[in-house]
C-alpha cells in the first residue's frame, strides 16, 4: 500500500472516530505482555440469547477489520455456532484443537434505556460578513441568537468490554471498555466498536501491524 493511501485511510479513520457514537471509557494492558503477531485470532462476542443477530454483526465486522490489517481472524459463530454457554474447559479444548493462539472476546456488559432531559439553550452565530459594512450594525448585531427549546429523549447506551487472551499462555493481556450512545443501528454499533478497538490495540502496541499494511 502506498504511503499516501495509508495516510488518507488513517485520516479517514480519525475523522470517523471523532464522529462516532462509541467512546473508550477505560483500557489496560499487562505490563509483562510483549506484542506479537498472532497466527490465528478468534473473535467471540458474548451477548444475550436474543441478540444473536448483534453477535454475528459484531464478529463479522471485527474479523473483516483484522483481516484487512493483515491478520488471520475468524468469527466464533462460523466455527462453533451461536452458543454462549460453553464452559471454560470446553472453550479451551476447542481452541487447542483448531490451533488458535489469540482470542478476543467482546462482552455486552450492560444495555440501558434512559430518559434524558435536554434543557433549553441559547447559542450565538456570527452574522454574514456583508453586514459588517456599518460600525453600528457590527456592534449591535455581530451575533444572532438561536434558541433551542428543551426536550426529553429516549436514549440507549451499550457498555462493552473487549478482552485479548494469548492462548499460548492462556493469560489475559489486554482489556478495553467502550460506551456506545444511541447508535443508529446494530450495523453501525458493530462497525464503530470494531474500528475503535482495533485502532486502540495498534496505538497501544498490543497488536503488531503487519509489514504488508505499511507498504
């Protein structure tokens, strides 16, 4: 990939994340962990039984993001089905059998419905430049008042936790929590969280960016 193209993709990601409904609330990385290039990573979204559609979207988006970054990633549902109630020893046995050396879990910690009141607001906007011709007009009407009445809103917040396990040692090496506010759709929720998490993993040097991406 050419440097100019890579720079443009990075800028687009920054702009998208700035407008995102999802934000990072906290993160942690084991001080003993040395970043490595995993050979195969499984993405496992853990959600309620009624959210299987969300599980599929979350896993698919994150798998695509990792694959585009040069990793070999697979969605858990595509290999192990949509079960979320497997025991720890069963999960480890499945991974060892398939040769997985990295596991990323995406857990929906909580989903809250909120009724929020947004109070009235008066903002100011500069008048058009053509009105600056006269000093009196400039001094008295430099700013136009814009009034927004108060209103109630039914809001939804999703609280996610992302964990990265190094399956060669079976240790937790990275944790990141996100807060998603009023995502427009499950598709957008899955897309935003995947981009946000991967960007942070690369920024904190939790994952090594393959050389192919920097070409």
